[in-house]
């Protein structure tokens, strides 16, 4: 990794913390939505749901 970075020299601009964090968050959210799709198709067949509890922030706003 360091050899590749040194090939760019001073022109190399690493991604910011925000760019990495936002990209990773989007990947995790997409993975969660994709995994829920499996259950949603089962729910249509079995008329069964999955019980969950919700999380809230300190201000009382729901996470989900």
C-alpha cells in the first residue's frame, strides 16, 4: 500500500474520514435492507412477522 501511495507522490489525496464513513454506512444499510427482503418474501407466504424492539436517541427520536 505504501509503495502504491508513494508512486502518486504529493498528488495523492486520501479519502476523508467522512467519505469512508458515509460509504461504509451506505453499504451496511443496503446489506440490512437486502437481508430483510428474504424475510419479507417469507412473511407473504407464512403470514408471520418478526418481532423487534426499537432504539431511540437521547432526544427521543427513533432510530428505525
